């Protein structure tokens, strides 16, 4: 019986490569870096480069490039980035036609080889892709999450820290809702080591920071011509680590809601506790009337994409 954890990274592109580097560097387990057959050698090359990186840095994780689903047999964690990223001018929702068949293909294979894995979906449009993954696999809601809130909160954290002239380490933030321009930064819960941000940053500055956070992904796509990948990968690894090490971290994550916050049969970002059983608790925080209105708007955007996915059989 293997004792090391097996971590499957589905998609060996920009985020997949950075995920592999982080997972190996933290020695969270052995890695299978998976991509389609046409990119098998690319995945194998990246894997070999990253294993050689370990000889310098001193990590022993094995990293295998593959396009064979059997290599994912019994994986403990899957992180899914399969699909295409945005190009300048595209919204996340524009990706649905291309990424829907990809997530279905990934889900049906994962169902066969590693139905019990803890799964973190990153592919966009995030909330709809993670919804479809869970539907196809029929996995319990504790075992399937989407990564968005950790990244969106990190962006908010950075902008607040820079504005207040403090370390990012002292800023705590929460962003809820769908992973789109309607996401809900919950300023009432944002503090600088316990001091409400509203006491240190002027209202109009806060409004500009909220706007920049909402458009944070697009800002990077506009600059680079493709999606961000360092911070998205780090965010997903924080979630994987919380599961693998039973850390019980409270992290905003896209999870299946079954009445929480007044929503049913939808994936959306809310604060959850991630530990060894997966999503161990959905934490219900009190929202102001304004935040509830914003969450409703965000939920409607998410639902409209999920409806498109449901109709596309
Ligand atoms: P990219 O570098 O293009 O890598 C994607 C990889 O997926 C490519 O190597 C493809 O060959 C591979 N792929 C395609 N189809 C399959 C398949 N059926 N099975 C396995 N692999 C396949 O993209 P990226 O890594 O920059 O981004 C990946 C996804 O993450 C995109 O959909 C982005 O929009 C999304 N993304 C999400 C966030 C969030 O915060 C949620 C942030 C950044 C990017």
C-alpha cells in the first residue's frame, strides 16, 4: 500500500505547472501532472523539469507527466484546471461552450478512477464548472469545492494593505458569491489585525478597492493576454493542504448550497471550514441588507450560467 498521498493535477498548463511546483515543494504527496494525449510530452517534460528542481531545492515528491487516466487511480486530491483561460475582452462566462465538454470528460474519467478524491475545481466559469463536475460524478457535497474566494480575498487583502500602508499579513478579508464581476467583498468582515478597515481607509478609497477586486482577474488578463496563475495555484494549494493536513481552515470556497444563505442547488462562494473530511462546515455569517442584495445579484449571475449548463446536454 502506498503511504504517500497522490495528488492529481488535471491540466498541465500555466496553473497546473505552478500547482505541481508548490505541491512538490511542500511535499504534500506525489504528483500526477495530467493533460490530453496531444500534450502528453509537454506534461512529461514539465514533470521532469520539476523533479530536477527538487534535486536543487531538496524535495522528494515524485512528479509524473501523463495522459493516461489509469495513472490517477486512487488519487487523494484532484485539482482541475483543464480547459481554456480567458483572452482579453472575454468574460469567464464566454468560456462555457469550450470548457463544459472538457469538465464533463474530466468528471466521467475521475468518477471511474478516483471517485473518493477531494476535488478542487479551478476551470472557468468556476461556479458552473464545479456544479457540473459534482453532478456528473455524483460526489458528496463535502468532497467537491471550487477555488475562487481565497484568490479574490487575497486580491482584496493586497489592495487594502497597500492603501493602508500595512503588511498583507495583518489584513483579513472575505469575498463571497460567484467568481465574477458581481462577487461580494464583505467589507464589514475585513480588518487590519482586528481594526475595521473603515477606520483606516476612506469610504471612496474602499469603493475603488472593491471595484478593482471585482475586476482583478480581468486586469491581469488585460496585461498578460491570459489568466493569472501564481496566486490561483497558491490559493488552491492552501485548500488542498487544509484537507490533507486536517487543518480546519476557514476559507471562502465555492460549495454546494442546500439552503444555506437561502440558496439551494447552486455552487457559490461562502466561508467554509476545510479539514480532513473535506468541507466540514458551511459558516453562516451575518450580512448587511446591502450585502444580501449584492449576494442575490451574484447568485442570479451564477444561476444563469448553471441554467445554460443544465440545458446543454
Ligand atoms: P492553460 O495554461 O491553457 O492550461 C489548461 C490546460 O488544460 C492545457 O494544457 C490544456 O491542454 C488542458 N486540457 C484541455 N482539455 C483537457 C482535458 N480534457 N483533460 C485534461 N487537460 C485538458 O490555462 P490556465 O492553467 O492558465 O487556466 C486553466 C483554467 O483555470 C482556465 O479555465 C482559467 O479560466 C481558469 N482560471 C480560474 C481562476 C479562478 O480563480 C477560478 C483563476 C485563473 C484561471
